[in-house]
C-alpha cells in the first residue's frame, strides 16, 4: 500500500525537525518496508508570508485528502503583531476543527538512557511507556453558559459549564480501547463521579461500551485526583489512560514531567473515521523554539516520534513503528545527544546528525 502524508513543517525549528522525518521516510521507502507519497505545504507564519493566511484552502484540502498530517510547529516573534484571527496558531486551530480532531494522545515515554532527567527516581520511570488520551473538543473549556456577571451587591460571579454527551464519551473511549488493543490491552478511565454528574455519565458510558464491544480489554476506573497521585507514585501501572478535556490537560502535563525534555515528546490528534481511515494529525508537543531556530540545535526526536505514532496508529505499520522507536532508544543508549538532553560539559550533536544517527540505527537492525 501507499500511504499519503501531508507534511506541514511550519516555522522556526519546524522545518529543521521535519527535514529529519523526511530522511526517515526515505529510508523506509528505500528499505522496501512501506511506500509513502509525501506532499509538503506551508502553515503558520510561512503561509502568512506567502498567502496572507496561516493555512491556504489548498493546504486544507490536501490535509483532508491525506491519510495523516505531520505538523512541525508554528509561530514566532516575526508574526507577533498580526491580528488574532490570522495568527500562525490559527492554522493549527483550523486543522483541528476542520478535521474534527476530538482525541489528543500524549505518550509519556521514558528512554532508559535518559531516566536521570526525569522528575522521579530512576526505577519509577525507566522504560515508562504510557499514553494519555484526552478529550479535546468538549467539557468545561467549551460548555455553555460561560460568563462573568455582576451581581446586585456588586460582586462578580463567574460560570464555566462542564458538559458531556454519551456520544462524546463513547467516541473518546473507543479511541482509548482501540489504542489499548495495539498496546498492552489495558485502559484506565479517570473522572470524578463522586462529585460530578459528568463523572457519573462518563463512568457509566465507558463501562457500558466496554461490556458491549471491548470486554477483551482490561478496564479500571480511577478518580482523577487519585490518578494524579498514582502518576507520580507509580506511573508504570498504566498503559492507556482516558479522561476529559480538563483532567487531561493537567494529567498530561504531569506525565510530561516524568520524561525529561520538551524536545522528546510526540503527540497525536485523532478524529472521526471516514472512508475507513481515521483523520489524524501528528505533531511534537514543543513549539517553534525561535531561540534556537536555524542553528541545527533542535532535537528532532519529538518529531520523529510523532512519525512513529503515525506508523502505528494511522497506517497499522506496527513493526515499522517498533523499529523506529527502538532505533531512537539505541541511538540514545549509544550516548548521542542533542544539546537539550546532553549533560552539561558533554558533547552534543546537531539536529541533522541526530537524524542521521537514527537512520543508521534503522539500517543496522
Ligand atoms: P517552545 O516549545 O517553542 O520552546 C520552549 C523552550 O524549549 C525553548 O527554550 C526551546 O529552545 C526549547 N525547545 C523546544 N523544542 C525543542 C527541541 N525540539 N529541541 C531543543 N529544545 C527545544 O515554546 P515557546 O518558547 O513558549 O514558544 C515559541 C513559539 O512557538 C511561540 O510563537 C509559540 O506560540 C509557538 N508554539 C507553537 C506550538 C505549536 O505549533 N503547536 C506549541 C507551543 C508553542
Ligand atoms: Mg496544558
């Protein structure tokens, strides 16, 4: 099969880390493991400079036609003055909205060679590999009413509303269960049914979907506050962790701190299944890092790890994904470090040397 990828490098270090992904894709094609048809387009500030908008209609159409979008990063001081609706970030928001990306997947992987960079003790995080599945388009960030009103006595009153429908809960839970089947077959669902009606419905709906369609997958319910504690106490007990927008925002930041550098964290955003494929965008968690852009200093592992997620979750190329992740692990184990993950006073390699080293490890397998 041929897999259609739209590569949107974006701004700052985006094009540098995207370049390393292209090297990896070229290797997979050369090795005869899979064929990729890759198109490249502009997004963010680069698109503003060329077309006056952060994402052209043509790029949006290409995104819809692709099996997966690989996104670098957008933004930078050059576009700080542009009006809100036309900011570089609006390009990403448009992609999320028009592709209907309701599920955000944030893995927390702790490479053994980097365990000392974690906020936790080595034995707690070494080999850690969990994925947080966060609901992205519902919940308290979007629910109505959402307002601040002035009361008769002069006080103000602020209201945010947490809303979830069974349909919204079912589709995010289905993403988590499907994901677990491609991993260690275990889901933990975090909510607060003890104090929230949305928590009651969340737990009920996940339980029912599990019984009806996913009884082969392990399921555990956990209160979100306890979950935060468990993530710090013993994160390796989890495989896939599914939760709502607000709790997911917090729990994924907790999980990120278990792993070390921002330059190491990949992510995926998934949408509805259309014509047999699930809409998907893969991107590093980090931004465009203007402070180091154009200097061959960026760590490409978050971006290359995002490609590994695309191989696994969009294309079903599980073996290729395993190969790529193990190439990253072995590259780090050999001591190769970009500046952000190198110990002070030790030698660091550049962006392209890190990409080359990973391709060499792929070749050596
Ligand atoms: P940032 O993630 O770009 O950078 C934060 C710090 O981490 C910087 O010191 C940077 O040098 C370092 N860093 C980030 N990625 C790295 C990598 N791959 N290798 C080595 N070091 C790395 O976040 P910041 O500085 O808050 O934002 C910079 C720009 O990026 C802003 O315009 C912001 O709006 C945009 N941004 C874009 C995102 C996206 O495209 N999804 C996400 C976050 C920020
Ligand atoms: Mg956050």
